[in-house]
């Protein structure tokens, strides 16, 4: 029996806004109730990845704001 190809992991979003837009599309599709179970699980996993990405970006911005509020100017790095 031939094996199905291993699915590739989706690429990381280019920006916070792109991740948020993709997350919104996924939520709309999931809430529609028309997705098969395997696609629903895949969408949930991708949504979790996007949420983690967005939280990381927000945390980095919050950290930079905290630095600025303390009167120190350091370069912002997006990790």
C-alpha cells in the first residue's frame, strides 16, 4: 500500500497582521461547521501555531514599550 506524502508544515507568517488574518479565516471556516473532522483538527493545530506566533510578537512589542518607558532605548528584535 503506497504511503501518502507527509504534509509540509505551513510557513511562518510574514507579519502579525498576516497571522491574524489567517487565524480569522480559519475561525470562520471552523465556525461554519462544514469542515470534515480531519480538516477541523488540522485547522485547530494551525490556529494554535498562529496564536503562539501572535502572542510572541505582542510580547516582543510589550517588552520594547517597557524598555522605552524606563527611559532606555534599545533596538527591537523580532525573535
